[in-house]
C-alpha cells in the first residue's frame, strides 16, 4: 500500500489561462501485487497488478462541460492519464545454447480517464 503526493503539478496561471504554472497538488492512494516464479527450468514468469485511486487536490485549472456549459474546478477529479487498474505480465526463457535469453512483456492500462470526475 502506498500514498503518493505530487506538489507543484502543472495548473493554469490564475491571471492568464494561456500560461501554465507549477502550483497544483495531486494525491494517489493505491496498492501493488506481484507474483513471480519459475514454471519450468529456464522459463520465468512474473505478473503484477496495481490499483490507483488518484485525485486532483488543488488546481487553478477549470473545465467547461460540453453539454451543460458549466465551468467547474478540477479539484476532486481524476488526473489525466492515470489508470485506475494496470497490470503487466513478463515471461522470459533462457536458451541452453550460448546462454542467451528472450523475453516478452505486455503492459495494459485499463479505464484510463481523460477528464472524468470521480
């Protein structure tokens, strides 16, 4: 389990919406699980899963709703490009010839929000 607190996140300047300043705050609570092992001689596999509960805590930036036209602050929303769930699977095989190995990795973020609220 962990908590990450990001200070000085990019946010819109209060007096000029075309300028970004480092004044926002974001917080992420989550946990990570990992499992690894050798399923056969020279064949290793590992898998990891992460759950992230991210939130914009403080920001000068606002968002305008496309349907409602309302201007709302980003506080309480999920930061852009932070997936709620993510995972990775890694498999490698060491060849008995010449001591070489090959590996493959798959990384897939799931439910990546763009500008959605919680």
